[in-house]
């Protein structure tokens, strides 16, 4: 596997496409921090670290939004995450200052950025006036 972050995003995307309740991800510190941000922002239900040493995994409980129709009979489920997009790739890194990071979907989405202070969302970046490598967009 050449890009673990893309693997994380693809596993979440694929699990949500077939409405799986949970998905298991191989553990790494950067993936764990991205998942913490997703949970804090309300994109996933919960997560937990399992296993020991080389066999550690992160089990993510995915979040789905249920809608009932006007008649109250038909119920529709849709994933809380509509889209995951990897911005900075191993072959082409994208670095931006806080002034150039735009709001995603009018503020409904978020951008995750790797800064010298650690991984942060676009809102935290603007507050602290930092810049860094743009990891991904989520909405």
C-alpha cells in the first residue's frame, strides 16, 4: 500500500456505499488522528482502537441519517459523509496558507490540514492563522 490515507478514505466510502454498520482500518497514528477529527465533527458515530502491537486496528461505527417520507411510511437512509476527496497525494503535495483555504460547501464540509501543530480542520487553521499540507476534503 503506497498511500494509507487514501486507503482509509476508500474503505469508509466503500463501506458506506453498501450500508455496513462498521469498518475496520489498520492502525496508524495519522489515520487515528483523522478519525478523531471525523468523530469530533460528527461525520462518524464512534471509533475504538483494538488489538495489540502489529495487529492493531481501528473499528469505526459509521453514521447514517434516516429520513421518513411525508406519509411516515417509507424511510430512507443515507450516509452522513456524502463525499471524501484526497487533495494532497504522494506524487503531488499541496501546501496552502490559511488565507487560501476555502470553505467547503459553504461551511457544511471541512478540510483536514497537516500543520506543524498537528492535524486540524479548516476552521481551526483560520483561527490560529496557520498553513500546511491539505490532506482531504469531506462533506
